[in-house]
């Protein structure tokens, strides 16, 4: 009898522990989402806290004009029911547009994890005038993982805002027009779909730039590996330098409309720098044919400086770009495996 009672108490303790590590948002209820995030922040205020799972059922969570919903806790996993079905969105007033003022979510925690959801910033981009900076995920944290996450906006869609950070994206989708993947740190994009939207409301003219890194304090910068670039209307370029000594590498990229990639492939007009590490290797078309130029020498310029460099990597140079080399003390791919396995079990509760 005592043994049975002890076993029962142990099971109850385990169940209670799990209950404390799982929070469930009310379906389609934006207020419930905000309240749950607040609760998660408090519960996981300590960096050593155990992983806390926030389950978000399919539905549209409309935050209205609310911006900068902060995730300050650590080791929090926001798990949607599906990437297309779980949508968290806001719509800032165009008068308040700005890279640091508009984000749907602002992450300030360490080792937070996002899976199977869409973040949408619905600021009226085409009515915003000369700039429509509308961020979906403003990441000031570190070691964030986004797995099957869709980010929908136009300018400055994703902002990695920590110059010593490490971030990882896998099987995700990012949309935009101008500098829509921008910021600092070492960020690896694995098998992501990069979608360039039309630059102007009427679809005529304009030029899209996918990335604008300003990495200076980390060694690797932005690395796109086995990603696909889908182009809607406007011509585009891979990247332009924002500041400092930016790095941006494109490996084994599939271009669905290679004819839309401008001749220099990289934007030679540096904003505040001509010093960069912008390279490409193994680019393919939609049929899998190698369309990488044998050579692509670009002269990057500002008003005061010029810098002429070769932008095509050799096969030997390309081999050094591996996840384990970039993240020597962190394994984000293992984080994905473990989190997916746990999320699959927990989502049965919805």
C-alpha cells in the first residue's frame, strides 16, 4: 500500500512539473496571448530555467496597433499549431514607422524558440512614403531558433539587434522589399524561402535588396545555405553593407527567377562602408542547373571609398561554412530536433 501511494505521489509530482512548464493560449484570443507571454516572462526570468512551452492554437491573434510585445524570459518556446494557421499580427500607424518602434515581437531573452507560426506586420507600406520600416521579429536576445516560422512585411522584416548574438533559422519563410533581413551577429539560414515582394504599389520599377548586415564583432555574419529566392516583380540584389565590416554568404541558393537578379548581384552602393565579405557559391536555377558565374568582381563604393573584390567562392573556401564551425559551443539543429519531438507530444492537448 505504501509503495502504491509513493508511486502515485511520484506520478503526480511529474504531472505537476509538466503542467508548470506548459502554458496554453486561448484560441484566437490576442489578450490571452499577451497575458500568457507575460506569465512566461515571469516564470522563466532566470536564464537557468527549464524550457517552458507556450502552445498557440491556429487562429489570428490581432494585436491592433500594439508594438514591441516583449519576450524577456529565457528558454521559452512559442509553438504554433501550424505555420500558415497560427498568425500573430499588428498594424502600426504609418506615422510611427521605424526599425526600433514597430515590431510585432521583441525578443530579449536567451535560448528562446519559435515554431510553426507566422508573424505579420501589416503597416501600410505603400502609404508610408520614403520609408516603411516595419519589423516582425526584433531580436535583441541570443541563441534564438526559428523553425518553420513565416515573417511577413516589406522593409526591415527581420532585425537581429545584438552585435554578439547567435541565431538560427530552419525551413522558414521571410518576405520583404528593402533590407528585409538586417542587423548584427552570426545568423544561419537553413533551407529558408526568401520572397522579394514588389517594391512599388503599382508593381512598376523599384529595386529590392534582401539583406543589410552590419556585422562587426562576430566572425561569420549572415549565412544562407540551401535557401530558395522567390521573386514577385521587382529586380533584386542579394545584399548591401549597412555599416562596419558586414559578412553575408550565399551557398547553394536556388533562384526561381535568376533573370531578376541585377548584374552585379550584390549592391555596390554601400550605406556607410565598402569593407565587406559578400560571397556566393553553388547557385542554381529552378531546374537544379549550376548558374554560378566563374567570376563576379564588384567595386563597392561610397562617396569617399572604393573596394574591388571577387565575390565568387572557390570550392575550398566554401567548405569552411558549416553550422558546427559557426556555432562551436551551441548546436541549434539539436535544439530543433528535441523541441520538435516535445512539441509533437504537447500539441495533442489542443
